């Protein structure tokens, strides 16, 4: 890989991170649309030519109606947000913003809940036959109750 292309890729990552930070602040402080509530920008994917930015977000609560309303509010605010990015981020092309709901947080919470349920069921079960969960020295007839474990 040539040095030039690596630098270009690094710059794209830095620009995406800056857009991410600026959009998070703009959505929190500047967007007045009541449909846009508790939004968290989770990531920004930027095309190599900076023409388009896909903005991934989560919203609380994560029910379908809230997600639909938030999506509509963000789509309506996209032009305003792009104009504000133009003022804040110094790049040759200010990207067109496309918003997409990020379901990874919900998926992670669902997986965590399933793991917790599986662990709870496993904890209720008796130990597997032949498996000894006792600590060394527990109920060892060679040791008295008051004898220290060697």
C-alpha cells in the first residue's frame, strides 16, 4: 500500500469522527424538532469522495413508533445539519446526510438478556454427574474440621 493512500484513508477516518462529534452536538443542542428526542449518534460512514455520510443512531425508547418519528425528524433536519456542518468542518465537500437506525445496541441487550436467562437456568440445575464443585479439603476425611488445609 502506498503512503498516499494510507494517509487518505486515515484522513477519511478523522473526518468521519469529526462529523460524528459535530452531529452529536448539533442534534443535541440545535435541532428543535419535537420528534427528535434522546438520540445518540453511534457512528458515521463516509464515502471516499465525501459525497455521502451514513449516520447511524439509536433512540430511547427504541420502540418502532419512536424510531419512525425520529427518522422523519432527522430526515427533515438533514439540510439544516448539513449547512451547520459546512460552517464547522473544513472539507471540500460537505456530505449529504443519510440517517439509519442502529439496532446493534438493542441486539446486544437482547443477547445479554438471553445469556442471563441461560445462566439463571444453569444455576438452578444440580451439578452435572461426576462433577465436583467443592473446594479442595471440603469434607476430606483425612482432615479434621479444625485442621488447616495444607
